[in-house]
């Protein structure tokens, strides 16, 4: 499979913007994808934060299995503030605000001592398509930030006032280099890498191989797959979904699109592709 790298010019500009605006913020919230919390963590952004309080928000928790809960527990044991939510649900508001208040409690206390009543400023950061803008809209109680289901929707900074908080929404930013291609592939599966730069059929083959290793029952239930080579599973998927061309050739393009869409929208069930070793390798535990 071809090496996956994606760091367009607007991301370099976004990193510089975050570095310039970080001094205006009291704390930082990193939004991760709960289905791949280590893979969706950008250490480059974490290096910029310094001593500021940090909250890790594992979003899309409704699409993740117990592996995401394990990740939260492991991060908390390592002394990191972390919470799992599904920002598309209003029920996530209470645990999210509680976690944010806990992170900024010392800042609030210092402001109270000085008799100052002003919102605490959070910089909201992360890689593309983890749901940063959805998190902001949850806190704001409406559509204040632009939302989309593809990578790269937010291209400019925007300040949003949310009651006791003021939030800086920033563009999704990838690391300049994706050194671990195993985790890079997981970002491609989940839509954090622009689909237009990918060979989606290669991505689908890699995804089938990983899902068969970790979630064989999901493939069996959805596509009737009972094992075999990645190509054999791919053809079984196409046959099951009716993606067959004249001459009994398979429409691999439609098969790839269907598989990726099913994964991203939760039709294959709840998953978590990262494990404890992944968290350790990126420095989250």
C-alpha cells in the first residue's frame, strides 16, 4: 500500500496561527476520535502547549466499544484529564462541562481571588474530522461552528462564546509526517485523511484485513464474509452488495466506498482500533 502523507499548506498556516493564539488561551482541549484515540492524537500540537492545563476529549464515543473506555482509564491513571463523549448528543453536555470545569478549576479560583468574572478561554485542537466543531456546537447550544463529515471543513480560526467558556475553534491539523503507517491507515479508514489523495481500494483491502483480525463477527454479519485473503473478502463483500459488473467482474470502487461508509457511520458496530500499546507509543500513557 502506498505511503499515506497529508499536510497541505493550510495546515502549516493553521499551526502558526495556533502558536500565535495559544498565549490568549487558559487551557487546551484536544479532540480525539474514540475509535482510534492514539492514532488521532497529534503530538506536534501537544508539544506547543507547554504548562497549560489540557483536557483530552474522546469524541464519537457512541461509535466506539470498550477499548475507548480502556483508553480513558489508562490516560487518567497516567495523570491526564480525559472524558469520552458523543458530542452529537445533548446528553454529552453535562460530562463535558464537568470535565472542562475540573481542568480549569485553578484558573477560576485565581480569577475569583482577584474579583474578576470572565470566561475561561479554551483552544480546541485536533486532527481533521474528529468532531471539534460538533463539540463547540454542543457547548454553544447551536450551530456556531461549521460542521461536515469530511476532513478539512474548518479552515480558519473562530472564537465562540459558550457561557462560562470562550472557545477558539481551529482547523484540523495533521502531523507533518505520519511515521507510523499502521496508525495512518486507521486515520484513512475513519475519514481524517482527505479521501481524494487515497487509493480507496487499497485502503479497503487494508481495512478488511484489520477488521478480520479484530472484528470478524462484524464482517460476517454485514457481508457474509467467512475469512480468506483480503482480496477474497473484498470480492465477497462486492458480491453480497451486488457490486458486480458485466462479465462477472467486481466493482471494487463501489465496494470500497460502501465499506468505508459503513465503518464511518457505525453500521459495522462499535469499534476501537487502537490498543494500550498505541497509547504508550504516542505518549498518552
